């Protein structure tokens, strides 16, 4: 039976980490929405039509897969293929701590300090991510995700991602019948 699991939530909630772990445990391909959203990693957005097309082509290569990240505003046909949704929630302070650490790992401390090459970009991103719950910024938000989940007619598992990854993986595999 095909398992097409979409794991999504706020930035910093752990969708990529959990997605990779679930895909590895289930021995199925892992897809990350960021790989389709950007032409240049985290800087240049890909055209909507190309993003959708590339994701649809990648999803068609395997009967089962795990997709992490948010695609609720993409209008991709992939959303009609999901067998299971996993929504990750995590309180904002912990998400921002994770995201700051990710920025440090990605760009290096020298790049994100005042005067650094990625300082303004990093601050802008963290400010955007801070407003997921209140929905006062463009793009991904809790309200938008809640509304989108109402349109997808597959089982939905809601998880708080403060739990260890191994525990979350077990819960997702059990939920999806893998």
C-alpha cells in the first residue's frame, strides 16, 4: 500500500528532521519542499509553475514517499496524493532557538552578526518565523495551515515536536501503518 506522508508545520518545528527520519525508517524516498521552492538555496524563489511541476515529477517517481515542509499555497496536484498528514506544533520560543542555531550552522557566526553578510537576511527570517501563530506576516501561518487541513481529506496526526525524534518517528509509522 502506498504511503505518501506529508509532514508540515511552522519553521523550526522539525519537519525536515522528522521527515528524513521517517523516510529512513520506512525505507522510502524523502522530499523536502525547500528543494523545490528555491533555485538558489534559501535566497532565490523558483517560479510557481516550475516548483509545482518539479515536485510533481519527483513525487511520481515512487509509489511511497515522505514530503516535509509547507506546500499549502502552491496549488500542486501532489496535495491530492497524500495518504497521511502530520502536523507538527512547537511553541515559538523553542522554534526561534532552533532556527537561530540553524542559521549559525548554515551561515556561520561571522555571517549573521551585525555587519555580517547574512545578518539582515537572518534577522528578517527570524522575525517572519516569530509570527507564524499570529498570522501577521505573508506566507505560512497557523491559521492558513488549519484552513488548508480542512481541504485535505486524509487522516491527520497532530504532534508536539518537543518529544525525541525516535518517539515521533514511531508515532508517525504507527499512524501511517508502516
